[in-house]
C-alpha cells in the first residue's frame, strides 16, 4: 500500500469484456503492428498452404484493409456472394460488394473462395416463397450457378458449391433443394458449376464435420459416391466453428481420410468462441485450439487452405448469433493480435517476438483535496498496444469513499473500487489515452492506492 501523495505509474486492468482482449498483456502493438517475423500468408505458403479470411467488402480500407491484404492469401466473401445478396429480386442482380472483394484480392495477389452457391439459408424471398415444379426449380438453380460462376470465371480459385447438406445424424437436411430435387441436387450443382468454370475447385462445405462422427461419415460417403460416379468434386470444407477447448481429437484423422479419397480439404470458417468476458486463461486456451487446428492442417498434404471466419472480433458473427459468447478471432476489436495470432504463426513454422507487458498503464492522481473530500483522476494510456475496453480496480487503505464518478462507471464495496469504461471511451488506441475522474471523502489520510488487474 502506497502512502505517498505523488502520482506513481500503476498497472491497468485490461481484463476486457465482450469482444475485447487483454491487449495490455498480449498484444505486440495495436492497429496493424505485428510480432510475427513473417506475414501469415508467407508462412503458410512456405508450408504449401493458403491462409485466408472471410471479409466484408465495405471494410476493406484502413487498418482492416491493410491486414486483410498483407496477412492472408485468400479471401472469402462473408455474405456478398450468397443468393439473397446477388439476386434480391428475380432477374435483378447486385454484384457490387462481390466485385469489390474480387478486385481487392486481385490487387493484393490473393485467391478468392466463392461462398456459397446452394444453401438452405439466405435465399431471397421471391425464391423461397415461390411455388415451383421440380423442373422449374432445377432451371432456377442451374441458371443461378451458371450466371454467378460464369461471371467470375478464371477469378475464383474454389467454390463452396453446396453448403450444409446434412443433419447432425447424417441424414439429408430438408430444404428447398432437397424437397424439390432430391439428393441429386448436389451432383447437379457440382456438374453445372464445373461447366461454368472448369478450372475452379468445387467443394461441399459443412459444420460439425471436423471430427469423425455420423455427420462427417455421411459427408465422406457422399464424396466417395460422387467420385465413383464421376461427378466433379475437388474438395470438402470443414467449417470449424469451434467452442473453446473442444477441438475434436480426431480432426487430423478425419482430414486424412478425406484426403485419402483423392480430394482436397479446407478449413473454411475457423473461429473459436468463448464465454465472455475474455481473460488470460481463456485466451491461452483459444491459442492452443487455433494452434491444434492449424497443426492438423499442416500435417496433411491435401489440407490446402485454412480460413478464419473474420480475423477481428469487431467483424465476427459470433456475438450476434451466440449470446454471451464472443472474442472468437485471432485479433481483438482494435486489430491488435491476440495469442491465437501468434499460435497460428508458430504452427505454420514462424517465430514470434514476445509481446510487451505493461504496454498499457494507468496513473492515479489526487488533483484536488480539501477538509473532508478530494477529487481523483485515473489516466489510462497505451504505447505498443491498444484496448477495446478497460476495467481499473484498487483498494483504499484509509477508508476513502467514492461518492461520484464521471467518464467511468465506478462501484465500491468496502475498500475495493472497480471502475469500467463508459459506452463512449472504451477504446484506447496505441499512442492514445483516456481519463476518468471521481469525487470522494477522506478522514485522517488519503494515500494513493495501486491500480491492479480487475
């Protein structure tokens, strides 16, 4: 406990809530700074792999664009190539965002993974609400595939042609396509896509097929059957939307058995979600999970691509889909790399520099004091890291009581004080700072406390 009235440098609680990460402890720079000696895309290429990310076209500027272009060798449009996006009204097409992503990839020497041509979700209302005969539905599907694949002929490396065709027990999912066309909608879709662009690699993509289970075995049997029938099928996509600590133990075995069928394998939508808030233990486990998945792909020659489903927590689908979960990507919301980033780099054979500790800090000061009261202030500053939220805690040693606070939400229980950011000042950029203040009462003494991790 400090008794000096001076204003010492203290430690900041960087235990972040929501999608924030503990950047003060783990980030080697905010923004586009990195600790890996070599970009992820170059590390992957040295292993004969391509590492990619899903992207939002409108965000491909600034730091987001810099990272997307420099760190990844392939891009997947998160939504821009789905049916409801490209043909929201029958015969009316909107290629704006899809074209933007393809152009960005070409400018940055990247591949594009097309996503997705045939799915039970994100179809336009005119399609799902229509009354179609089987022949009409087949014509609509063929026209859609021919139009979209044909538009990007020669510019798309691989297509997720059919997305999520199976239930968890390995039976076929009932959908517009299955109900109207039967199981052959899959073979037909692949055949039509191949006709539109013979050079593109064609995939079937699904989730919860990462380990050996009923669903992945159904996918295995389908691919085996398609190969035997001569249907054009080049690969399988294992989405890998994982939960913290739950990487399947049979992941590498499963990748290998698909490779043994003579098809490529891609990890297509990797993220690892955790119950919020994030903390150092969860982030360490997440790093181990990312490393395990990357290592499994590296170990199998025909695992050709590993794509993360959004590279920053601010661009992730998880929080909106799984309430209470988030922080699922390799970068925090301010684009500072998390332990998962370094883990991927290491699994790809890279070397990393140990991130600095204390890159963000807090200074507690008493700015005014009178007979029974005082005004205090804490200044939070970052240099070499960035925060997307913050929590500062301390314990008073002389019975002081906080009576009012501004620019933070402060609570006190006994001697313990906890202050968290307001809605408007949670972000502390690299090289930036924020301050919050409070009034309090004192009697007999007003020693300066040490701010610690919350």
